C-alpha cells in the first residue's frame, strides 16, 4: 500500500483508509464478521481507520464502532495504526443531531478515549459545525483537548473553505472529511479540494461511492462500468484511484461491511492514472 502524509501532522498513513460506520449502524454485520473486515484491511496495508462515537444504532449504543475497532486492534496486535474519531453529533432515538457545545465535545472525547482504550486520540475531528454554537467555541475546545494531550491532532468534517480558515486560525487543522463521490462532486466545486491542496491539509472523502445504496448501484453510474471493465477493474476501485489521482492530499476512506470490499479498494493505490485517464473517468460519471 502506498503512503501519504496526513496533512502537517508528521504522520504518514496508507493512501486508502477504512471508514467504520457501516459496521455499526443499521444493517451491520456481526461483531466477529466486522472484526474480520478490519483485520483484512490491516492485512491489505490500511493504517488509517476512521470512526465516530455516533457510529452506532442510537443513544444507548454510543461508542459501538470505537469499541469494535479497539477489539480488532487488540486481537491483531497491530502497531502504527492511526485511528481518527469524531465528536459533535448525538443519536437520540436513532436520529442524527448536532451538539458541538464545548462541554459536550469534552465529555464525548473522554468517552471516546475510554471506548478506544487509549490515552490520546490520534486525530479528533469536529463531526459537523453546530449552527447553535459559534465555530470558534467548538474548535477552541478541541484546541484545549489537544493542549492537554488528550488529542494529538485536530480535524474537521462537513465544512466549507471559510470554516476551515476560521478553525485553522485557532488550532492546526491536519484533515478535512467531506462527502465526495461521482454523484456528489462538492469538494471540486466549492473550493475545498483546492484549498486543502494549497494548504497541505489531508482531504478524507467519505461516502466515495455515494453511500451504501450508491455502492450497490455504482456500476450503473453513466459509463463508469465500461471504463472500469476496459481496465479490468471494479468500478469501486477505479473511483478510489481517480480520487487519489486528483491530488496527493486525498486519502479516501471508503466504508465497508465485507473483507472483499476492503481488499478491492486498497488495491486502488497501486494504479497510476494519467491526466487523460482522470478526465475520461470523470466524463464517464455523467455519460449515457
């Protein structure tokens, strides 16, 4: 697996990470099967795992994915793995709501430390800005957690360029995690990809296939299946390779429930695409 810098953190991680959400929300696999999927990712060279306290069923299940990852890492006895988790959302009755109040972020961080079984979190990310709380207050708490040694590095998720700038003025931002897929080209259009590339901030695209539903129907997106078949690849591997080719700051974090999916995506880091390839693949997304 090829490696990439995780922003200005000084850390180097696998070019393709693993998103843990689908192993803990509705429709999740058994815990044993999920652990096997994580182990397959590690065997494939993945060294970045993304999670969140709210990757669970509801408020009674908070921390499920973090505990699952902790178990998988204990059983595999792996070293050099960077776990990035998030705080700032809640799951009342299974809903997804925002709460980025400083006191909530602090308690969520401490709960994540316990769930992961670590003394310091590798990367702690604000899951989403809370319109009821000034961004500076939320990020200021993450800066304090970093100063206290509970968090090594700070990241953001679901943010605009202006929000990245405001946060980066308070604490160094090493990563930004935004939605990006063939059917959601936001980071290319809203300036986030260009800003991250210019500032050396890692961009971690989540839902790179358009979510679970999009992953199942990816081959029916434009002429993507034709482009992939011509290269002897799955559409999923081709999309990840396309993202990697867009910028050296990009580190996709595809979610997975099955080991086979993880292994296929991990192989994308071995593909070398020319500028003409990148343009042709992008064109195939909307071609009919």
